[in-house]
C-alpha cells in the first residue's frame, strides 16, 4: 500500500517529492531530466506552487499572500537568494552524505537566518488535548525564510545523518525511512527499475556468454 501511494505522490504539481522531507526535496527542484539539469523554480509562480506542494504554505490566507507576490521584485530577489542557498545546502548535504559535516560558514549563514526569521509557535486546545502549532504569517517575501531555515536546522541537527542519502543513479537526495534503512534510489519508477533491468540484462549476457 505504502509503495503504491508513494508512487502516486512522487510528482506534485510538477515537482518531485520523494525525499520524505520537504527541505531535501528543495534540493530536488533541480533534477536532471531528458534535456539535462532543469531548474524547476523558474519564477515566482513556480516558487508559489512549490511552497504549496511541499506543505510549507498551507492556509488559505497565506496562499493568498504568496499569490500577491507573483510580480513582486522582492519575491524575485528572494527566489534568487533561495536558489543560491539551495546550492550551499546541497554542498552541506553532500558533506553529510560522505560522513563529514557542513562547513562552519554554512552553519554561520544558517544561524544568521534562524536569528532573523524565527518560526513562531503557539498552543491550542483540540479535543481536550493541548497541541503546538506553527504560526506562519508572512508579511514580506523574505519571511519565507522562517519555515525553510527551521527545516534546515531540523535536517542538520535532528535527523539521523546516515539515512540522508543521494540516489545511486541520479542527483536526487532523500531521507531513508525504510525499516531496514537500505533504500538506494530516488524512486523505483525513476531509477530503481532502470537499474534493476540493466542488472538483469547484464546477468543474462553473462549467463549466455558462459553457456556459449
Ligand atoms: Zn535516482
């Protein structure tokens, strides 16, 4: 059941979601497609769609605010900064994947953003239970840093680093939530089957060569 539903949800509104963590799927917004590396965050409209698809923007009110920034120069500037940050985060993640740690300069940058854009939370009662909810009420495009930098901090400090991995066959990163921790590919659909078929054909060729 899980595998099937994962396949269905791999692409949401034109973006890849295979990482189990939206912040890793931010790295996956520049996949290598048939025509080579492809920037999926091509403009503010695409950013708006990604924020909604990733679940970073959920309420109708916040969606309306973000929609209002489609032609904003501030949002365009934010998107440029975000894409540059994404590449520095990619470097940090590649370091983690090779059993090293992010650079001090990246941590300093993350700390500066955490300080400037704290993610606020509040307590509510629901069915007699107290729940903690994120208060995300952006007033300007740079406020979008709050959920992004919070997720970055969670990834760097609270996530089992041995389960942060890159697909063996492509540039996609993911957090392995499988029971055995043996996930190797971004997805069976995209790389897994391709590699399995290639391995099968190689075995067949070897068998034929031995038989002849
Ligand atoms: Zn892959």
